[in-house]
């Protein structure tokens, strides 16, 4: 059902998105120097996805709140089905079944849209749980909430891990933690979770380092290779990282200039797009991008503080947690301070599915802004 309420535009948020668009297409254009011509004109494709995203935002703003939140469960189930079908009929690309390929159109990555489904469904479950509380939650009530949200998390996490797409699984976990953190759930559960994960991870890595034959027998060679790739960053080696550090380190204050990336590295238009941008526009240019990212995140924090609706507040928390993790992880891995995990930079990296998913989230944020009783900037 479409809402008839007059739409309010949050100008600072929109300006940030427009700046992201400009930075994205300029950097992708520069990255195409080293990209295969068989990929087509990625700048035009990125602009098309931005246009589609803006149309989807407009559609979301026209939906009633009831329709939007009721559809969350259909969105969740549809994405679970897509992840399952991907494992069954998906064609492997570089050893992974992460995309549906549509000739003449491109590829669709269901895990990107699963993030939206998980944010909505987990927020609704947590919100309904909070509304039933009359005082501090009991142990039984906390276990009920943890059981429900863990179930919602595990199904897509297992399916996505089998593709394999470990980076997306990490993002699912960040979304879950971000939403639970702002709920009345007592913080002792986070300490228990950290300790439990620490023990499991310790056993897992212990087998990896000291019983590699057993590790391969238990988990397979594919997972062994993925762990090895993630841990490679400790030595600062690998062509991607070495060339990324060279490109960024040589850029100086103003950079080498547009379309003058001094050295080649793979995934220049996606995972390592920050290295392309920093090498082209230097320290000052990087400050502009980082400042835009900071402003965008600050807007989300402000919106969360102003929001009285519990479900909306939890949705913003999930979005903010996801974006902060991806921003820090992507930029950190190009600088060699975090492992290389294949996480893209939101709104900047090339990718139809990922970009559309972020713009859908912008639509949700603007929808929440329109739900407020007063306008703020």
C-alpha cells in the first residue's frame, strides 16, 4: 500500500550520496586503465545502478510503514531461497557460487540483499521482544531473544559460507551484534559470546597451524586456502597488498592525478578502489572521501538518537554497524593493517548488487526520517 504523506528530503544525507556517486564514477573510470575491456564500460553500468537505486528509494518512500515492515519476512524467505538455489544451480566463478549470471544484464549477488533482510527481520524480532518487557529482562526472556535471532542468523550464514563468501558471513554477524548491542539485552552476553568465539577460534587456528593435514581432512582444501589468504597480510606480502601500498605511499599530498594510477593491482575497481582513489588524488583527496564517509555516519547516529520508534532505531543500528565495519575493513586492508577479505567500500566500489543494496538502505533511512514528528538537519 502506498503512503500519501508528503515526502521530506534530508538534504545532508542526499548530498553525501551524490558525493559518493561522483567519487565512485571518477575512480572507477580511472581504474578501467587496468581492467579488461570484456567487462564493458563499468562507469556507465555504475551510473545505471545508481539510477535504479534512486528509483527504488522513491518507491520505498511511497510505501506505508505497515506494508514495508510486513514485507520484511517475505524478503527474508525470498533471500534464503535464492541463497539455496545458488548452491544448487549457480555456476562457479573463481571457485565460488556467489552470483546468478543473466546474459546481457549482468550478475546478481543474493548475499548483498540478505544483509537488508537480516537487518529488517532481526530488528522486528528484537523490537517485538522489547515491547513485551515490563522491567529488566529475565534470563528466560534473554535466552528466547538470543535463540530467535541466532536462528535468523545461522540459516543465511551457513548457506553463504558454503558458496563460499566468508566476508558476507562476517557482515551478517556484525549486523546481529549491532542490533543486540542497543537492545536491553545485558552486556554479559557479549562477554560470554567473545569468550566462546575465542575458544572456538583458538581450537580452529590451533589445528590450522599445527595439524594442517587434519585441518584439510576436516574442513577441506578450499577453507585452508581461504584462511591462508586472510593471514597473508601479517607478512605484508602479496601482489595486491604490495602494489596497493606502493600506489598509496607514492601519491603525496595531491596524488598522481586523475587516471594516473602508477601500478597495477587486481580488483582495482572493487576491493582495492580506495588505493586507486588515494593514488590519484593523494592525501587531500583522501580527506575529502573520509570526511564524506564520516559525515554520512554521523547523520545516521543523529537520526538514531532522534528516532523514538524502537524498530526504526534498531534498523539504523544494524545499518550503521554494517557500514562502519565495511568502511574500516576495506580501507584497512588496502593499507595493510587488516586482513584482505574481499570486502568492498560501500557506495564507492563497482558492483550492481552491492550498490543497489546500499541505496535500498538509504531509502529505509529516508523513510525513517519521514516518520519523525519534526524535521531536523
